[in-house]
């Protein structure tokens, strides 16, 4: 039987590009998104029958819903060989604004807790089987904080650290944990950004490189490679230099802003 991949956030952007790439390689698909109608339309457009792909409607910020989707996948399609926690949101925030505290809570619930909730149903059965791969789509934004990006940067930094911890817990059980940190990817999330996005990459190109990195079982990979060089510099850049570098940079749009 063909291997099975479980992908969240599969209705657009990176998630859809990854689904397309794995379908082309003959994998079976378990696809999750909040927008069930959009996801079902895409599966239909790809002419994938139920033996090849199934869609599950869930919001990863709703722990019960995403855990239920994971269990439903195991029951109907079997235990995946690969789980990709890709779903995420990106909004700017201003901590001086009371309503933006709710934005931060929702961002952390989606981008951080949502990763753990996505992995949860699969960890014990993968350990029992002795193999499997869990993948988190994090972000280069998790490496250093940027003005106006407090919620997003914090959520992705937490996701990166969480996966480091999980990798140490599972490495002796045959289960791999892979963290991928995209730079700027052309998706609906980045379309409204009002600042320069160096090395902007198409989601299909990202998926090509991501699939290779996952197959190699890398611990953490920044994609594309020029952004990986910048990420290494950012990690060691003194705070005063970083502040000068980011001075005057437009803030990320807040919820409700055009």
C-alpha cells in the first residue's frame, strides 16, 4: 500500500503545494483544513478518488477538533507515515491595544499549540510501530523578534523550541521530528505584507525543497538557502545592531487593517 501523509492547512498555500507534490509521488493523502468546501473542491479538481485522498474539516486551534481528525484518519486510512503540521495564521499586533491580546492568544493557539495537537494522536501509535515522521512548518520569523510581529514571532519561536524538545524525546523510538522554517513564501498569508520580502519563493518551489529535506530527516532546515545564511547571521547579531537594522521598518498589518 502507498505511504500516507497527513497535512494540515491543506486548502491553500504551502499545504496545498505539499499535497500536490506528495500526490505526484504516489502518496495517499489525508488533508485537513478549516475551509472544508474549498478543500473538497481541490480534491475533486485533482481527480483523486477516496482511496487516494480524504478531506477532514478541523481548525487546529480547536484541540478537540484536530485530535478528532487525527483519530478519524487512523480509523479510516490507517496510521500515517508522515504528519505535517502546516496550518498557521499571521497577523501583526500592538500590545498597547486590548483586542490584540486576543490576536496573540489565537496566534499561539494555532501556530504553537496547534502543532502539538496535530501531532498528539499519532505519537503513541508511531512509537509502538517504531517509525514515523512528524514535521512542523515553522518560520524564519521564529529566530529573532521583529517590531509589530510579536504574536507571530513568539508563536514560531515556541514551535521551533517545542519540536527540539519533542525530537529529543522520540529519537530513540524511531520517530523523526523535522522542523522547516520557510523564509518569505508567496501565499495568501504574505500577500498583504507591506514591507520588502527578500528571496520571495513560490509555494511550489518551497514544497519541492521541503519534500527533499523531509526525506533526508533533517532536524531543522531554513528554506531557501540564501535565507538560511541570513538566519545564521540574525542568530548572532547583537541586539543594538538588530534594532538599527529594523528601525523604520513598516509594522505588519493588524487584524482589520487593509
